[in-house]
């Protein structure tokens, strides 16, 4: 019976490790995708907007851009927080640093411009995502256990 319980525990641990690996890979893919969308030609961003606008009740481009900044970095912050649950400072440096770096790098592209407002939106979204993930981790990790 001990071997059966041990095997079950081992499989659970392997499944958890696979989920963490998947989340880690998704986090790094997400930051690469955000960097590409931020630094590529502006036509790429408009193409995405025109495809999503019908599903989002036709928001104005400015409204869409603000929403997109916050949501993208909230997802990024959440993914990195789940990928590196014990490294909050590292996660903050990656997510919030990426927001600042990408806005600065955007000023170097010929058809884009980085603004302080965009950077603040991205930082706010990233911080919200990190806080959201940390809250979930706190309540899931600190569940009271009942003993018989």
C-alpha cells in the first residue's frame, strides 16, 4: 500500500512540475510576443485591432490601446508570478522592467513612439497581475488542513 501511495504522490509531483514548466514557457513566449507587438510596425497593431474590434463592441483605437496595455501586462505578471512563485523581486524586475524597457525601445523605432502614460498603464497592469497571482497563491497555499 505504501508503494501505491508513493506512486500516486510521484505522479502528482510530476504533473505539477509539468504545469509549472508549461506556465514558465508561456510566460517567456508572452514577453516575446509583447515585445514583438510593441516594437513592430504600427500596421501590425492596427490589424489586430480591426480583427478584435467586432468582438469588443467597436471601441475607439485609443480606448483599445489603453485596455490592451493593461490586459497584456496583467496576463504577463500573472504568468511570471505562477512560473516563479518564490521569486517576487525577480518577477517584478522582469515584468515592470519590460514595461519600461519596451517603452524606451519604442522611441527608437521610426513609426512608433513611447509615452509615459503607456509605460504607466503597462506597469499598472503588470503590478495588478502580480498581485492577483500572489493573492491566489496565498489563499491556495495557506488552506487549513483538517486532521482526523
